[in-house]
C-alpha cells in the first residue's frame, strides 16, 4: 500500500459503521489526510437534521463516506443525489425498485460505486435467493459487481455464545461471496451494550469487545474489518441516556467505560476528575494527547483547560480515540508512528504530528 501522500491513493483498511449524529461526524471531521484514505465509514442516517448534510459535506478530503438512508421514508431526503455532496450509497437487499434506481443515480454522480449491505439477522435467505436479490439490485441500480463493496453486517455480538453463533454464518456468506467479483468484502459487528445506565459509577468498568474477537477468528478469510465504533449496533437502542459524564475508551480487547456522577460538585469538576482518572490509567496511550484529537481534548479537560462539554462531545472524543486505536491495531506501522509525541506548534499556529492520523484541535 502506498502512502496517502504518494502516487496512488491508499486503500481503506477499516469500515466503521457510525450513526449520522454530530458526535460521530465531528470525530470524522478531525481525521487528517493521512488517516482519511484509510477509513471508509458507513454513516447510518435515521433522521436528516438541518446540520446532517452540511457535516457530511465538510468531512476531510480523501474521506468518502458511504451513507445508508434505508431507515428514511421514500422522498427527497432519501435521494442521495439531491444531497449535493460526494458520497457512496449503501444498498440493502430489501430496497424498493424506486430507491434502487435512485441509489444507482447517486453512485454514478459521485464515485461510480456502492456498498451492498447484507444484514445476517434480517437477510436470511439461502445462497440462490441471495444471489437473485443482489442481481436485482445491480440491475436496477445499473451497477456491476466489481463496482460494489460487500458489507456483511453481523449486528450485535455481546457474548461468547454470540460469537459461536455468528462465526459459521459469516463463513457461509463469505463462501457465497466468492461467486461474485466484489471490490471488497468487510465483516462488521458491534458489542457495546444498548444502555450503560446499569453500570457502576465513579469507577472504570471493563467491557469485552466481542466484535473484535469475532473478526480475529475470521482473519483466514481475508475479509476487511468493520465495527460500530463505541456505540450499540441496534438502531435507537441506546435511547436518550442518563446524561452522566461518560467516556468509552477503547483498548486492544476491551472498552473501559467511565461514568462519573454529578453529585458532590459541578459538572465541569466531575468531568475533570473523570479525565484525570483516565489519563492516569495504564491504558492511557504512550503518546498521550498526541494519539488522537479525542485524547487531546480529554487531556485538556484533565488539566481543566476547558469545560466538560456535552454528551455529543463525549461521543466525539471517544469515537476519535477508537478510530485511532483500530487503525493502529490494523496497521502496526501506524501504532509505532502514533507512539511518537507531538511537537510544538509551528509558525502557522498548527501543531505538527509525526505520522499521527488525527489533527489536533485548534
């Protein structure tokens, strides 16, 4: 693979499935030109807010998002070609004829490709029926197989039993996928619980990353890696949350969830205490604030250089660290580069990073 600065563009190695909310999109917006070509995010849109299209359009150069509007009713908002921003449409097997035609128009308007999303919990037909469904999608969207990336979406994987159940299903689908000339094949799975309200407060809580464990058992298939970031894979399952200051911090095999009570002090003070506890933990990266934009923002709060922020900010910072951590795990050379600290700001006022795939906030 060539560097993103070299002659040919780097191929994506990571396909996170992220909710189309401000927090997740803010994390993507802080990716720089090194990391952006290495990610191919799928953005799930369940409601088009006034800022949604604007935030998607402001993502960094080199980052071409795939957008899934299957949760939206038919209408202008679900016709991605009307958004007027570069993107890749995500096609489901159960899409209407009208929407498949619209997705084809969006594919030809921007990248001349699409993502076909096969959800193993919903698309349970046999191999011949699945082939018929994808051929219908290709025909109506006027796309060839080699113009499509296949996303095998496992959904939630919440325990070892889920891994044992999902693995043979994914292997059967991977075998079926070999019938066709896909651009790529990726397996994505989540694992974050739908609610964190029952977890202890004022202490870090370890949660296994079962989706990552599943993918490690599938590496012999040569499939790409995807996940649901730091959020639950079930749409709408998380609800409004309890609004306690919360960070979801990714490590190699687990998330460490920090939920701090507001009792005993103001929100800013409690969040500063949360961040101080995190930066003192063994899983705080060697590069510290230089590891990602999110880590930089967490350290600022630990030093009380800024306020506590909002739930949207907490998701943004957690997601930023998660994206950096996954890239470092998938590309060992990136891990070595991230362990080098940031240097002082240059004359332009922007900080310099050696190989760090996120830019520091100004």
